[in-house]
C-alpha cells in the first residue's frame, strides 16, 4: 500500500487545476505587491541606487588606502569626510547663486521667448514656413502652465522647497553610502555564499572584476564631468554667457550621462547664449564642441581605459534603455551594467560554448 504523502501524491496535487490556479493567483498577487512597492518608494530606490553607485566608486580609493597599510575603517572615514566636505562646500558656495540665477531665468523666460520670436533668425524662418503663430501659441501655453514650469525648475516660489528636498536627499544618500561602503566586503561574502560551493571561486572572481570596473567607471566619469563643467564655466565667463554658475553646474551634471550628456549641454547653453546674440552663442558653441571631440577621443579613453570596454552601438542602446527605464540613474549605470553583462557572456556562456 502506497504511504500517504508520497512523491506520487505530491506530484498529482501539483498538477491539480485548483493547485495551479491558487499558485497562479499567489504569483499575480506578489507581482502586484512588488509593483505597488516600487511605484510608492521609487524615490527611495533611486537614493539606494545612487548610494550604492557612489560606494562602488569610492571603494577603489579605500582599497588603495588599505594597500598603504591604512585600516579600512580609517580609510572609509577619510574618504567619506572628503566627500562630505566637498558636498558641504558646494552647498555653501554655489547653492545661493544657483537659486538666485534659477529665479532670474524663470522671471526672464517670457522676455527670452519674445526676443527669440523677434530675432532675425526666426523672422527669416517665419517668412519661409509661417510658424510664428504656432510657436507663439505653444510658448504662451507652456508659460501659462504652472505645472510645466514647476516640473522643470520647481517654480520661483518652489526653488527653496526643491533645495530643501535636495539637501534631505543628499543627506540620505551620504548616510547610505557610508553604510554600503562599510559593509561592502560583508555584503559580497554573503552574496558569494548564494552560489554553489564548487563555483564560488569563479563567482567571486567575476563579481570582483565587475565591481572593480564599476568603481573605476564612477571615478572616471566624475573626473570627466568635473573637467567638462570647469571648461564650460570658464568659457561662459570669458564670452559673457549669463548664469554661468548655474549653467556650469548643469553642464557638469549632464556630463555624467554618457554619450549624449555633452551634446545636450552644448545645445542648452547655446540657446541661452542666443539671448545675448548669435556671436556669443557661436563663440561658446565652437570651442565647446571642439572640447567635446577632444574629450571623446583623448580624455575619456585615457581615464576610462581600465574601467569598461563597451562597443559604441551597445553603449548607445544601453544608455537609451537605461534612461527609459530608470531616468538619469538608469543612464548613469547603463554602460557599467552593459559591461558586466558582456563580461558574464564572455566568461560564462561563450566559454561554455567553446568547451562543447
């Protein structure tokens, strides 16, 4: 006689329609719960992702200090102290200027639109294509829409709220970065134990290579963004582009976005420079575009040669996909993620196929 609870009985239960329907309902419920959690704590997930990204970028510096016989806690304290000092200096020196200049941009936006509509370039364009009425209607509709303006700049009255929110978010990211940086070795050891014992050395080697690449990529991208923002600020100061501090900060932020960030910055600053005159826009655009070519062919390859190696087409697709899924954070992590996937394909799948 077959004992109750044998393997055959369990198999028959699993194939029963009621069991299948129940498990399907549970799966759908868990998926809906996960979707609800993600949509309601999206900002927190962005903070966590940014903190982990920064921690991976600071980890190579801490490791270098460890090689110099500095204990890891002391190295973390030194690196985080420098990071906090830089952030505090930024908020103390630049935020008041950025707030003031943002308010000025909002206050002068209608005048900029009117100057553009009366410019020789637009008048010539209107004579050929009769687009003035359409453009005027769209500009008036946009400026009348407080939600649209507030979505970009936070509004004149909302700039302070945006800054306070940024301060809180920055504080949360810094605290999470400290915790991630301190617990990164333990997190790695715990993650490696999820792999079978026989494969742990291989998994550890691949994971260390991926995290090393991500860390070096973050450091390299930060250097590129700093150089880009500094060059743009100096150039804007020389040719008298208005709001140079604000625009220099925006250029540095956009430079973190691979491939397209510099181009977006060039277009944005050139449009602002057009409010002064086409000569000013030209004096900014030509040297800055030339700098972008130097950066793309000489600066970035020298800084990034030890970090990631991703073909151009894959990089473009990864940035577009990451930006579509996760916004700016997705665009930031797109290239190191693509590099990690390519490394796994090369070391796991292709190696396995070569052995067949």
